């Protein structure tokens, strides 16, 4: 995904603060932020040394949205289902009367543990700037 934005501040860590005006197409994506704000600010890698005040084209990594969906929904779901099966096996081994309740509780506990681990790994990936937007170029048509 690509967008146009204006550089409002050059930061010390090789990035720039970019002002983006959200359009109607943005309402379905939510890659930048969640909410209805018309103007949002993001931090993007400034590998081309764009200057403050320039209009730039920003590229968003394609895998960042998919990774967020996997971490937030799919991986915990696998943990939940696995926990239910594991709970059924354990309840059967110990002849527990409330087998279904025990299975659901084990499923919830495993889901929460898997979510915390996946979220921790996702935070590490994001800190490595693998999902940070990148300034692709300066928009010459905006002058």
C-alpha cells in the first residue's frame, strides 16, 4: 500500500514524522491507525533524506497487516482449539466429571499463553523496523 504525506519533522533515528490525510479508501484498511481522524501522523524510515515540508510517497509493508491479524486472531485460535483437545485428553486420563468445562478452561489458558508469546514476538519484529513504513520518494507533482 502507498500513500502521500507531508514531512513535518525529521527525527534523529533516521526516520521522519509524516502527516497523512486519510481518504475514504483508508477507512477499510486501518494499517496506519484505528479511528476516524482525518489527519494522522506516522513515523517512516527516511532513507532518501527527505526534508521538512516536502510531500513524499510512503510505502507500507504488505506483510504488516497480515502479521497483525495472525498474531491477534489466528494463532490464539489454534492455541484455544489445541487446549480443548489437550483438556479432553487430560480429563479422560484422570476420569474428571466436568470434562467439557475442564477442556474449555485449559483451552482459554493455552489461548492466553499463546497470545502473550505471539504478541511478544510481534513486538520484537516491529522493533526491528521490518514493519515500519518507508519513504519511497519525493512527490514532484505537489510543487
